[in-house]
């Protein structure tokens, strides 16, 4: 369904971004990977995805907190694939702390990576998408783009900001073939969440399994983690013809978290 399209997924060397990149590749899209990690492992990863799904893949190591590196990544995608048709703003980080103890540099990094990077990739992708009159921008927000949780001030602020930015992008593209939507996952078991499981296990003297159960029980009524593959399937729907008039939504996939 997506052959001939190019998807750029920020933060796709791990977790949700990798799951979405794989699902889009399965539909035939070429993929530009981005994110941190061991250079050799990353090269293996993107080459394997290319071979598995018979698509072209590439990688750019831009740090999403640095506008000049984001510009270089977008130019790389332009030179290599003639632009970005599907932009998935996924890179994100978390820090858990009370506001009065929140390190200032952590606040700045979370806002830069989780929110401001999406402004930069979007402003650079839009001219090409508008010219082709087709584009899909998918912002990985969170249930924390819809509701708050204590000790996650920067993250919740960044994700609410990203949901707002999604709506404005959707309005500015409403008369075009470009759509912009946000996905709002609940708990997904990725390295970002495993760290919170580990912290809870250490704090409460729990096993890994018991800490996972406790984490889910607090917020996610299903008691099950959402998977990157399920999120990838939603991204594919946004990219499908049936998704053409889905514009500016913040679509939660959260085991019932925000229904409470
Ligand atoms: P993860 O830690 O597994 O992956 C994060 C990715 O972002 C990695 O590839 C990492 O290298 C990359 N990254 C981090 N900082 C970067 C930077 N400065 N520049 C470029 N890349 C950078 O995390 P994840 O759980 O897969 O999270 C992906 C997105 O989904 C994030 O935006 C996160 O907020 C959001 N999210 C996650 C959950 C969850 O439960 N895991 C829930 C809701 C939303």
C-alpha cells in the first residue's frame, strides 16, 4: 500500500519507533531511521529491515535536540529519497521527579526532543508534502498529552504541547492531501518504561514481574501493555486512503487509561 513512499521515523532505533518503522516497511515504504545506539547494531538493524521487506532503508544520526542536525537529516532524506512522504515524530525521553527538584537541563532536553523537534521536522517536511499534495504526519504523543501524572511535569507539558501542535498542523493543511494526527499510547514495554519498572522494583523491593503488574494496575485497566506493532497498525491506518479525513485527532490506544 505504501510502496514508492518514504517514511522518516525519528527515534526508530528502539521501542515504538522501531515497531512503527517495521510496520510501515511491511507496507512497502522506504524508511529513514534515526536515533541513538551502537553504530554497528544500527547498521545491521536498518539493513535487515530493508532485506526483510524489500524496501530501501537509510539512517541519519541527528540529535533531535539540535535544529541544525535536524536540518541535515531532512536534507539527507531529500537527497536520498526525494523527500519525506510520511513523517513520524517519535523520538522522546522521560524524567520522573517533583517539580521543585526537576533538573533544569532535563526540562530543557525533554521540551526540545519531545516537542520542539516536531516543529523543526514538520516545517521542513511540509513544503515537499504540499507540493506532492500528499503527506502524513504522525506525532507520537502519549496519554500524557491528554491527562497528567504527578512527577512528569516536563513530559506532560511536552506531550500536551505536541497534541496542540498536531491540531494546528492539521488545520493549516486541511485543504490539502496532507494530514496530521497524534497517537497517544498508554504503557508500552520499551526501554523507556522498563527503566520505570526497574525504579519501582528497587523502590518497593519487587520482582520485575510484580513491578510491571503494579505499574499497569495503577493506570491501565486492561492490565496489558500496548505493543509497538499495534501502534504501527494505527499509523498504517492513518496512511491509508480510509484515513484521508482523519485530521487533527489525538487517538489514544491505552488499555482504557483515559476512559477512567
Ligand atoms: P525508547 O527509549 O525505547 O526509544 C526512544 C528512541 O528515541 C530511541 O531510538 C532513542 O535513541 C531515540 N532518541 C532519544 N533521544 C534522542 C535524541 N536526542 N535524538 C534522536 N533520537 C533520540 O522509547 P519509546 O518508549 O519507544 O518511546 C517512543 C515515543 O513514544 C516517545 O516519544 C515516548 O514519549 C512515546 N510514548 C511511549 C510510551 C511507552 O509506554 N513506552 C507511552 C506513550 C508515549
